[in-house]
């Protein structure tokens, strides 16, 4: 972002906000004596301070009185005393964060309204994979704006996830039908990263060939080409961009990537090209517009091995880049190589069909540095919406939408030809390319802008116009009038329409034949379907979801409301910056705040999940070493306890993973680290470390660890998924990290959405700023930036207001209190449960950070009870099970977060204690070891044990359905 832009964006509302940021109220040590946001008696004295009411006590679960009680149970006189013992003094931040003071919901939303008003919503005809569309209101209100859907967790526990699993199976079936390919996954992050995933999947499949060249059509969207190039580079893959009409495969390639229809609207018949590719041993990937496939021959029918693309135009707002669900479909034989998650149809213990995530063995947690992809959080909520859009419209409705767009496009083309313009070759689907002489092109773009219309400049001598679901005859009238340049139109649009030839629709194969796409076309039926599915699932609207490492905290309504404001929803990601001043100001403020919270010099908001942040951060480190002539530094040290995305990301960034052992307390074994760092001193690129550790403790040695890595020439990458234990108390940059990602969908209140969306921005120290990722269409990033890592320059822009609102509501003191209460809640649970279940790891002071691990391994011997049995039994008690068997097999990791009240924590503890008594009854022989409450729960148990289900899902002879099937 340029200075002038930021200057321009600073109107007075914004300045008021910035002024607040340099006037933090000095705070006391203990929240018990920090009245400004906690004590209604003392702080509501002045009229000025009142605007609604304080948000902080709404965000925090336990009241002050509850906190006092919990502290007493733990034996601490104050929260400050607990924190002083938990967080090692060596890393403790000695001052308050320099952030604006917390404000009320009413007040913050007023400010945000003024910021949003600085975004200008023009009519967008830009295309390039993003189209204005109509979100059916019934889907907007009942899914997108409904916490029953957006606060769900990833569906790892099928017994309480049948609703979203069914919605995702609908999505998979829709993609599979429309693309004509057998298998589709349950979403990826965006079209660019999906193309990159397809490239690496094909690379893996073709490994034996030893060919390292990937061919990409120059008619792909520019952001797709850029993301693919970035991904290829560290893997040593050479990307050749060319014209499929002239490429004759004399250079061997392992796969090709085509766009269908092409970015400029051309619809090519790729059959011969793909036949040729296959004959030369190459695989074919087609990036296809899913809506167009209701009319066009699907990629699966002309030989594509993989189809990928965006499902944004299936009812998802453009949102200045996202979030939207990308899709990924392929042929049956490649099902084990598919990146992301798949939903499969299985059977529950009673033999009834039940859904669950399938093929989990290829996930990073098990495969680690052998994983084929690092995708963890994807775009579940958006996939659910896109699937519902297809359920609502059905095959005939979708086809009608597509035909209407196509007809209007042909009418537009006819009109432009009558005006004397040369157009790209027909047929068209939604985009026409118009030849114009350069000066005329500029004039037209200018004129369009003055009428609040955005056209695409495809090349110096051609413009592009892409139509969409919202396009009207008036739009055509306006566009044609624009291109007539002052002259009266020599025709009427309705006369043109009458002359337009019939829709071009070579597709003959049926799609969306399953009854689900035919039953719910009335709003009443769809409303009930959505609610029926929702009712099968557990979300934060029902109970605590104590998922270790995933920080399922409150997603406040005030944080969510702006997401569907049109000023945020209706912006195309590539509009000129002057139309996105509101967004730019919001990003700049959010970057400033996140930089202050982490201690880093700069932030990139581009990565759209934690995994993408890891990959980006490591690319930045790689670029830094290369820039210093140390490109041979490619060894990445990763503790055994690391999240599976860490090793998978390191491999994607072209690094070799060396594992570091952990000691009996769960800490990094510093002796082993020292030995490995020394051993690889010449090649050391980085250490990836999670802090507090994945074992839920603040490691005392973190400064020493960082210093050690630096002394050996390496950089420190900090996995910031556990930032909820640090905000306001310590900062990664201060204790030695060089890069860190933040999971905004964990610590900073973006809801989990059932497995996405997410955002994984990275913070970097000053020496790494020049390498922050750039973008081919909108200038951003460092002067020597690594290429684009996501399709949109600022990732999923429309969910960034959520984190902005959270920070603005909480302020420096509120955020710090949240961290302190998160630590209090975790220690309270650990303390209450310790007499029943051993706490696996504790810090030197016998305390945990913001989560704790319960060791359940003993019960296997004493009662044949396994961790899954306890997890399932918790469902009977009304809870979502905690993280199971990670980071240690046979254990449970509990993270209550600051938002859960003492009553809810007690309810959870009591459930766990009751389960302990049930185990005891088995231990004592009072109940049967195999026929008991723990083994038979919940009544419709369908999860079984992962491994057992894996084999039953794919029996040697039988079949499993990864899509809806009228037969099952
Ligand atoms: C959640 C998590 C990640 C991955 O983040 P995604 O957004 O799911 O890609 C990485 N590391 C840790 C420790 C995590 O908890």
C-alpha cells in the first residue's frame, strides 16, 4: 500500500480512530483492579464514555466474582499472580499494547459504517473468475448469518455433524456432476491454490517419469498463473506458459493446465489437445467455470484428469476476494491423492447409511513430510452455501441462469458488432473480448468509470466485459451506449435480443439428478431442509467446543454483522484501489494492530489459512537466504510435536524436514535441538516452533531456542495458532521469532464455519519485509516479494472486518484480559480434573497455558476404554469432544477459551468426572467390558475408530460412495 493511498484514506473518522491508538490508558497488573472495562460502578461516570455498553465482559465467560472463585480454587490471590507464575518472566511484555481503548459494539459499528462507506460499489464486468451473483436471501439469513452453521467445528465427529456432512456431500455431488468427473472434494481455498494443488498432485502421480515441466495456457486467469508459478518454484518445477494452439509437446511435460472458458471468454474445444497430452504421457487439468458447465461439454467428457475452479458465483458475494469455496474434482483412480477433505457415505453401527470424512490417512497429521498437500482449514461454510444454491435452483434453475447470462452476452456481442467492434471468436458464455485501439480503450475505460462501471483491460488493445446473474437489459443498454461513444444507438436492445441466436449448449449429459436437487425449490422446503440439517449438528449455539489448538471462542454477532454489508460484499478483488478505500484503510489499521500484538515490523494479509501462512512464511525465509547468497540453506527443524501442516508446508517451500525430539514435559529437547542445529549448521534454513507448545505449556527456554537457531544461521518460524495464550502478555518478535502466522479464525474471532473460512496472515521482522508476497493484478507486498500465494491480493477480504471489530471492541486491556482469562479457564479445568485424569504436561510451575492435555491411556489397560470411547460418551453429555489423540495418541486436549463461563466449565468437568466413575465401574467388574455406556454411545454411533472405518470404507471388493447416489 502506498503512503498516499493511506493518506487519502484517512478521513476524520479514521483519524479519530488512529488518535485513540496513540492514547492507551495505562493499565494495572490485575484485571481485578482494572476497572475501565470491567466494573460498571466505577467506569460509567461520564457521558462521553457511554455508547451502548462495554463489550469486554460480554466476550468473557466468567464474571469477576466467578474469576475470584476460580482463583481461590487454584490458590492464587489474583489473576495477575496466576499469570506471573504461568508466563516465563523472561518473555513477559513489560508494557501495555499500544492499541485503541476498547469501545462498545454500537460505537465500533458506527465507525466501521463510515469506513465501509469509503468503498464504492461499481457495476463489475471484470470477470477473471469473480462474478456478481445473487445470494438467495433464505441462504444468506439461514446459513451465512446463522451461528448454528457458522460456529460449527470441522466435522471430525460424525455423530454430531451429519447435517454439514450432508451439505458437503451435496457440494461434492454437484461438482462431480457438473465437471463430469467421478470424485470431488469438499472444497479448497481458491481457484489459484486449487490449480497449484492440481499441479502438485499430477507431479506426484507422474513422479516416475522424472519430467519437471508443467505447461500452462496463457489464457488462464493471471492470478492463477501467478499462484502456480510461486508454488512451482521451490519444488524445482519449471512452468512454461504458452498458447495451446501452437504447443506441440516437443518439450516433455508432466501435465497441462487449461482455462475453460478461457479468461478472455473464448470457448475452445480442448479434446484434441488433451488427447495429444495423454499420448505424450501428460495429465490434463482444466480450470472450469462451474456455471458454464450446465451448458458446455464438461471437462470429464473431453478427457480432463482434474477439474478445478471457483464456486463463488453460486450465491457467494465477491467480498473483495473471498472467502469462496474452490472445487477440485478428479478421476476415480486418483482418489487417494486428492488434497483437502472428502465426505464419504459409510454405515453406522446399526448398518444405516451415515456420512463421515473419508480417506483421512492421507492427512498431514499422519503423513507429515510425506503429505501431498498442507490444506487443513478449507472453505466449508462457503461450500455449504454453494451446494445449497444448487439444491435451491436445481438443474433446470441453474441452466436457466446460465442460459440467460449466455443470451445476454450474445446480445451484447451482437450490439458491439453493429457498432463496428471486432470481437473475440464466438461462441461466448459470459465474456466478450473487444478489440480497441489503445487510445480509444483508455477513453472507454475512463468513460465507464465515470458511470460507475468497471471493465477489464485484457491487453493494451482489448477490453473484456463479463456478464453475470445480476445483469439486466438496462446494463446492456448502458454498456452499448458507452461503446457507442456519444453516438445514438442504431438499434434497440430489445430488438437485438429478439435477433440473438438460441443459446449455445452442446452438453447432453444429465446432472444433478439426485432427488436432493429437486425437492427443495420452494422457500418453505429449503428453509426446513436447512434447519433439519442444522439440528443434527452441534455448534457453539449448543455447548462449548473445547477443541485444543483450535480456539473455538465467541464469534460475537457485532463482529459478524458487517460481513454481509454490500460495501464489503460487492467489491470485485481487482477494482482500482480508489474504489476500495474503506477496505484499504481497514487493512492498514488491522495490519498495524496485528504488528503491535506480535511485535513484528509488517504483516501480509494474503494467506487465507494457517497452512498458507506457514507456506508463505517459509517462502519468505527461503527468499531471504537466497537474497544473501545462501540459497543452500534448506533444512527446516521441526519438533515431533508440531502440527501436521508444519512439515507439509516445509516440503512445499522446498525444504528438508529434520525432526527434533521432545522431553518428558513436552518441551523441545534443547540438547537434541542443539545437536541437530549444529549438525546442519551449513544448511540450516529455519526452525518451526509452536508457542506455547502444542503440549499447552509456555516453554521457559524459548529465547534460548531462538538464539541458538540464529547463531547457526537459521530463521525462526513461529506457528502462532496458540496466540490466544500470548496476546498482551508476550510477543513472538520480542523473544526471537522472525516470522509468525496468526490464525484469525482461532485467536481473532473469525468463526470456524465447520472447517473454514479462515485467514492466516503472517507477521515478519524488518529484514524480511522486502519478501512479502505480491500479486500480478493489484500491486502489493515487498519490493522483492515472493510471488502470489493466493488468488486475491488480500486473501479473503470480506472476513477481515470480523477481526478488526474484535480488536476495536476489546482494546489493549480487553485483549490482555481475554488472554488471562483463557489461561485461568484452562488451569481451572486442569485443576478440577487432575484428581481423575492425569494432566500430561505442565510447565515448571505446575501450570498450563491456555489448554491442557488429559492422559487417558491407562484406561485401555484397566477397562479396555479408549480415548474415542470417552470422546463419544461426552457427546451423550451434550458436549463436543475435545481434540483427540493429538499431539499425543490416546490423550485429549482441552482448550476452553476465555468465552466459556464458569458454569459451562463446571458442567464439562462434571461430565468428565461422571465418565470417570463409569470407567471405574468397568474397572471394578461391575459392568461388562464390551457392552457398556462408553462402548455403546452415542446411540447412532457412526464414527468408529478411524482405522477401522478407513478399511470398511474401502473394502477390497465393495464400493464406497463419495457422492450422492440414488442407489444408496
Ligand atoms: C490450526 C493449526 C494450524 C493450521 O491452520 P489452518 O488454518 O487450519 O490451515 C497449524 N498449526 C497449529 C498448531 C494449528 O492449531
